[in-house]
């Protein structure tokens, strides 16, 4: 009987607006791209709504609840407002319908959003990224989400750790999930920060070399090449220049410029001395 109704649009009320309850969202961070500043998230959301057309009289049909194919019933449409790529699918081919017209369903959401993390103190970085979950609405008509509990599943993905997730509101109609991220500095410290310290230490040691010989000049050339290679590694690992560009990159550039100027000045003095002789 219920399947034959083939209801494919949302329940209609006088104000053309329908409330969808989201009692639980289970959130998980799949990955964080440090280079492209992208956050990939996975969410499992439970949806509950009421449709009077789906109710029945239990004295006639002696069942308090039934299972129906999700494809034969209207289900709410979730959207990620700031999602670059979003995939939404049913958590099950079936959904649960109660005799009073209440329906219960689960959807799985995978989305990729921009995550402008402040990388100035890299590799000691932490920031928050919003994931805007909303439903379809147009000109006051559509569906409205009412959120309940938000649970964090898993917390460590690669070099990043998800420390907290919470619902935040912007105005009266915009609610988003705020994902707090923290960079695990162990691996970046060993692969990036420690080599930069060693290069700076080698630069300080170079001042002990004699000025007159060619040892200092050759050593400075080696340092310039080392810092240049280090900059290449940073460009592969970190995002491009921005207002919060990592200070470690700026430091490496300053060292390259400094040693290049020293080499130019040293070669100029050497050439002048050769001409005089």
C-alpha cells in the first residue's frame, strides 16, 4: 500500500516548509592536504521526519513499523554549501517507517572543502575549518534541519589530528560543523625543521673558515645549493605564498639571498685583486 503511493516530493504544509531532525551526525576526517589546503570529510547522518501520507491505522494494519525501499519514498536532500566535491548516498537501500508517519533514514556524505589553515608557524600549526551542512530550500520553501548530537570518530589522519568538532551558527539560518585541526609536528620537525637548523648551524660555522682561501667560497656555494634544495622541498610540501605563508620558507629565502650576495661580493673583490696584480 505505502509503496504504491510512490511519493516523490516532500510533505506539503501551508507554509511549504518542512522540519528535518538530525539527531546524530558521526564525523570523521579522511585527509588533510597541507599543500592544497583541502579537507576531506566523511559523515554519517541520521534523518527523521514526518509524512502524514505515510501513516496508517494500526487497527487495520497490525504493524507499528515497516521497512520500505528508500527509492520509493521521498527522502531529504542534504547539501554541503562550501563543498568543492560532494558525494551523498543512502546508508541503506531501506528505511524505517512508523505507523504515525515518522520516517527514519541514514545518509553517507563524503565532501572536500577549502581549509585555509594558518601555516605561519609551520610545523606548529592549528586552526579550524567549517563544513556547512544544509538542506534544499528556495524562497522560503523547502526543508529546515534541526541538529542534535555530533560525534567524532577517529582523530588522527597522516600529519594532522582532529581535536574537536562542534556545531556553530552564523545568523539564524546557517549552521556549520567547525572542525578543529592540529598538525602533529613530529614528522615535519624531523624532515623539514631539523634540516633547516643544521643548515643555519653550518652557516655559523662557515665564519670560522679563512677568508683568503677558497674554502669559504666553496662552502658558501654548497650552502646556497643546500638552501635552494630545501626551498624546493618546502614548495612541494607547503601551500603557495599567501598572507600567512610559513615563516620557515621566508627564512630559507633570506639565507639564499644572503649567501648569494656574499658570493657576488667575494667574487667581485677577487676579480678586482686579480686585475690589480
